[in-house]
C-alpha cells in the first residue's frame, strides 16, 4: 500500500504551519480570503463526487463533520491550517461513503457468536462430525439445557432429519441455521421443546416439512423457524452490543457508512440506541421495522410509536417498514412465489407455485395505510408472482394517496416478469438488488436452473433490463446471508460490482467460463450510484449523504484503486484504505489488521477443508436472512 504514513501527514501540517503563522501576523490579505481551517483535507486523488453533474475533483476539505470544499488541490489549499490533518491521496480514489440498503447487522452479529460452517456445501454427516470435533469441545459453559446451534449451513440440496441431528446430541436441543435464513433443521429434543408434533399446523408464512406419515422431519421453512427460534434463549444485551460492534466494524472496513437494517426487531433498535448513546455506533442507521402483512390498527400504531421514539436521534431513524412476501427459490426449499410451477427432476411442472403468504387485498390495504402514514415500505420478494402483486399494491396506494414522497423498495428481485420492468419507474419503486449473487454458482445453476421454466431463468436478477426500463437500482449486501471460509462478510459494494458487471463466478472453477444472463449486466457507474447517491435517495437521506458536495456530511471512502479504471474482473481486489464517518477516520486499513477476524476462523477452516475434501474456494454462498416474524399465528385450516 502506497499511502503516506501518519508522519508524512504531520510533516505536511508542519510545513503549512508557516502559512498560518503569516496569517497570524496579519498578512491575510496576501493569501486571499482565508476561510476557517478544515479539520481534514485530502488531495491529489481521483474524487468521484457522484453529484448530479458527475463532477470529478482531486481534493476535499472537511471541517468537523461536514464537507466544506470540493475541487482541485489549489481550491482546497486555503483550508489547510496548522492543525489540519492532510491526507496525500497519491492518486487513490475517493467516493461518498457507501450505503448498504439491505443488511441485517444485529441478526448477523448473533451468528458471529455461533459455531459456523461458513456456507461451505457439506453433507449432514460432515456437519455432524464438524459439530462433534470443532464446536462442542470449544463450547463455553456447556449444560444439558443449552442449545447447540450451528450457523451458516449451505441449504442448496442439503437434507437432514431429526435422527441425523440426534447424532450431535440426543439429550440437548440442536438447531442448524441455514445461511439463507429461510431454513432450519432441528433434532428430536428441539422439536419436543418447541411442542411441534404431527398435529401442529403450519404457521402463517411457513412450512413444517413432514414425512409420509405426517410426522415432522425436523426441517422448518420460512416462518416455521419461529416456532423453534422463539424458545431459544436470547443473547444478553451486552453480548449483542459487543457482537453488533464487530459487525459494524466489518461493514466500515468495506467503506460502509450508512446501513438500512432490513428487518429491525426491538432488540436491534435497543442495540442501536444503546450504541448511539455510548457514542460507539459510528454508522447512520435507517431501521426498516419488522412487521407482518395485515390490516391491523394496533400494528400501525406500534410502528408510528417507534418512529416517533427515534425522531431527533442523530444517527438512528425508523421511517421504513419491512415485510416479506415469499421465501426462497432454491431446491429443495422452493417457497418463492412463482407464476409458473416449479419443475420436477424430469423438467415437468409440479403442483408447487411456492409460498403464497399473503392475501392481495389485505396487502393493498396495508401498503396503502403505511404509505399514507408516511412510511416507506420495503419488501422481500424473490418470485415473479410476489413482485407483480407488490407493484399492484404500490399502484393501489398511489391511486389512493397520490404521490406521498415515500420511497418504496422491493428487495432481491430474483425473477421478474418483463411486463413489470417499466412499472418500477412509473410507480417510483426502487429496485433493491443484491448483485453479488448475479453469477453462476451452486444456487443459480444447480439449485434453480433445472427447477424453473427457462423463460423465467432468463430474467435472474434482471438489473440490465430494470435499468433500461428506467428503474433506479440500489445496492445491498443482505449480510449475513453470505459467508466464505475466513471471510465473514464477502458481499461488499466492490464484490457486488464485479458480479454485476461480469455476471461471472471468480471463486469456483466449476463455473469458469460461464455467465449468468450476461444481457443483464450493468456498468460501474450503475453500481457505484447504487451504493451512494441512489441509495441515499431511496433512504431519504440524499440531502446529507450519497455525494461529495459542500454542506453534506463528511462520509467518505478512500480506495487504493479507482473502480472506473480497474478491469471489472479485478474489482474484488480493490481495497478500502480509509473509511471516514462524520468527519472522522473510523477505519484505517494500515492499522486495522486482523482485529475483526474471528478467533476460531483458522481452526474451523482447517476442519472445513478436511470435510469438503479440497481446499475450499472462496465460494459465494447466499440466500436470505433470518426474517422470522416475532409472533407466529397458527393457520386456522391446514
Ligand atoms: Zn434480507
Ligand atoms: Zn430477504
């Protein structure tokens, strides 16, 4: 890394002290109008302001937490005073701090505390031996009551039964959490503790898998996970705060300075509020409040109350509501709601159209009311059926309320009907995409392609088509949905850019030479805007963030290479040198080292290599996070 050491910065400041001394002697006039000095100046770089005119600059000056000058090195020179910290960029790139519009920091933090299999594709036998050799011997305070939890199980093609998991323990409850957050596998003791029997109905929004005799197999999909998760003792508030701090530090190491928590629970809100109060948050948090589709006055009032509670908080807002309208598309879960049935192993249509988890009339009333109350609505949607229904609901809201200025978002958009592409622009609905996933891998190729109609597969993560139809694309990681061995947060704005542009898999040789719907590729302009100014607009914070302009907050990222100059297949290698939040350097690559690495990673990695029989590639693993409703209402019939 070629960035100047702190010593050089100090030397620069010292050299400039002379100029300031002249000012003190009353020679100001010779130097022109000297403004109040900046606290931080960076110059000699490639500054991509992302403003409306696409201005390029070389220097930025910051005073306190605001940007006071943007322009050439000469333009900012007069802002340098005796105590100004000067960063000589030496050609490095500067962008607005990245905004991750769909992430689950607190939920992901909880996973940091669990024994992880890092999304590596494994059999249940592998996981049993991993648990016995690498999890249980390292447990802190084991007790007969304590849950054994394994995180980040790759669900693509994974099969496990209660009997399999009894091999981990037949006396303690065991739960395996799918990395997609939509899947969970438990043992007999866990089923008993949760009271799940053949007589238990499927909960709204979820499915309990059953064998030929109607007995639960231990596989729980979507909201059925809540039956078990709701009885697992929660982390202590202190542990949650400490783990969330780790998660947010990881995000800052990727240049992220604002997040939208895409399923904010009360625990998450309490965590952010405590960190904000302790001045340790160092992140702008827009909470998208977890809710369920239902025309329920008490729920509207609960949401309004939370929003009011956070009004006036400097870093935390809660003016968005998150719902989820279907599950996931991958075999064997297949709960994403589709217009055409899933196919069987012979390519023949089955009876399965996915999980139709809502009533369209109720959805319309719910979205209309939230829109009227001033909430932006943010929805998880994978299947084309759900996205169509959601656009209908937003259309209903617009017809009833007019243009309220809310900025609704549909997240994921794995399969979209081409007829719906123009409706995003027409209705002002943002396309919240996780473009890191737009590549050929075991999910898209192995667990989806054979099981859906080819004309649907043509429009997997259709970013190019959406953009061509005028939609605004915004970027999100959906962390902790992705993990790789040794890298707990591989889905970054830059790795997403690489996938979005190349639609190719750089991690796994098995997919070399393939692309995923290359017609859907977008450009570096699109992806960088998706993580900066467009994201800021979607989150209603474009007046203060999202571009580098005088008067905006000083949230900035310094990259070792200019993403516009790098070959798209090398974007993964672009490194964040510094992240500046609110005018302060909150991540410095030179000094960060491995501070955020998990202590057990190396040990676990050795085992994972042994289990998978080869050096695991840095493979992408993903799906959707643990979006489990807090209250499970049993379905009356079925
Ligand atoms: Zn999510
Ligand atoms: Zn989701």
